[in-house]
C-alpha cells in the first residue's frame, strides 16, 4: 500500500507546472504574507508531486533505514507520500484511520463541515470560519486540488495511552517536488490525546511541502500537539493547521523550529463554544539564511474562553523571521481571557525579524494583552560568564539555552522533552 492513483480536476493544466504553481503562491502585497516572499523560496523548476507513486515495500524500508534509526515499537501512524502505510504503522486501541472516498470536493479548501463538528465532502456544507484567511491564501485550495481524498484519524473514547501517538509524514522525493499532504483529525467527546508529528524528507533536497491539517475537538476533549521542524535538505515547509473547538475542550499546539530554508506556520483556532481554551506555543533557533514566519489567529467567538500565544525565537547568522499573531474577540464574547507574547533574541547583526502583534476586540468585558520584544545578547551577562572562565562561544550557547528553555522545560512528556532538549540546548545542561 505504498502508492495511489488519482485524477486531477480537468480545468487544471499541469503541463506548465511552474506557472500552474505560481498562480497559487501569495505575493508580499498580500497583507498576510507581508514579510515572506514565498516565490523566493520555491524554485521555478519545481514539479508537482507525481500522482503515481511507484515505491514498493523493499524500497521503502531502504529509504527509512537511511534516515530513521528506529521506528517506535508502538503507537505509530506512518504515511509515505500522503499514503497510509498500514504495515509499518502500529495503531493503539481507540485509533481509527479511514480514507474519505468522496472525490467530488475538489473545489473546497477545507473539509470541516458547517458546524465545525466533523468532516464531509459536500460543497454547500463547508465550514466558513476561516474564510478570510482562505480568501487571501490559495495554498490550501491548491492542496485540495492536488491531494487525493484525505485520511481521517479518529481518536475514540476507547483510546487510553499514557505516552504519545507518533505521526510520521515521509516523502520519497525522487526529484525536487512540490509535495502535498492532507490530514483530518477528529477527537471524540471527553477524550485526551497527545500527538507528536515529524516530517521527514527521504529523497532529494530543495523540495517544498504544502501540509494542511484540520482538527476537530468535540465537547470535553483535549489535544496536545507537538511538531519538530528540522529539515536538513534545504527544503521549504508551508504548514497550515486549522482547529475548531466545542464546549469544555482544550488544545495545546507546540511548534519547535530548528532548520529549513523556509518554515511558514499558519495556525488558526476557532473557539466555538463556552469554556474552551487554546494555547499556541513556539520555540525556534534559526541559523544560516533560513527564514521562519509564524502566522497565528485565535478567534474567541463565544463568551468564557481562554487563549495564550507565546513564541520565543533566536536568530543567528543571516537568518530572518516574522511573527504575526492576532487575538480576535467577537461581539458578545464577554469574559474572554487572551494573552500574547513574542520574544526574539538576535545573535547576529545580519539577522532580522519583523513582528506584528494584533488585538481585534468587539467586546468590553475582557482581559487581553499582547507584548513583543526584540533584543541582543545581554553584554553584562556575557561578560559575567566569560569572567568565570567560560569561552565566548560556550557562554553564548548557555544564554541561548536559558532563553529557549522556558518553554522546553514545561514539556511534561519525558520522551518528547528529551528529543527537543537535544535538538535545541546543545548539551548545555541548562
């Protein structure tokens, strides 16, 4: 089960693939993409991912052995080129995976239904909550056209896992492809799940990944979602996450960004019912000429909900970044509590970052705040460490580790915490 065939909607002509893709790429004139010229990162010669994937099981195992030391022995969902690999996956009790069979929904950008309670493929029943963003960003629409009917993961009330569910999205990339991936996740009532996602490029570098994920958190459910973004193949990642939440539900999104020519995270959360809450957190350490852009919108649509956005980023060498975070409070969404903080540490004079925190509030009984800092290494602290015999490079690493450790130290899962610490803290034992 390593490949699939699909038909592309006839009105699209992919004979001229470069111009076909370019038509969907936003320009910097688009307010949502002011600080990221995506066309600079997507090569003109890039091709659409082939619709017929020919990787067999033996080839797949060889690819995996080169990039993955050891797959988890349990609680694993493995996809290759967007196709679920049942033989390599190890599903725990309470996890169901099925592929939506209705392929008529090629014009819709999202599969969320109008009430935000599940997924469907009916044109006139599509959820409209993210319509403003989708109007300005056609990449989600492109994903809908270039992916086969997506897979849906359902976390049922029978799910009971003390650890985490690992989801691996692998891509074979025989050439530099513009890869598409779509995942739907439904978390049933009063169910708790921790998901750890990893994206691995097993093939050629200088590729691009257009990832779209949709989450539905039903009443009383809880989602903890972790993802590490550490691509060593000079590829670009556009990662769009949409989440809708029902009454008494909670979501926690954690993004750890370390390496990638371009990393663009679009995170949009709609709190649809009372006493729901969401936390969107990000930790990043960018080097070389890599570019990171975090675009966050949490919408409070009813009263009595809470949210928090907290992002800490370090920029070194010629790296660059952008942060655009919005708290939206609808009219009538009283007793809202919403906070946003973005802290940036500039290690190099050649690095740069743009920040755009936003509040859009139409209710009066709310507690909302936002803040942003951009600064350099504290010279007094650096001098203190060097006066204790610590070399400058090691002292800078210690200060970076202390800056980033605030969010890493709060990770409760020991396995994830160990992996993230090794990735960011450079064995500084901070």
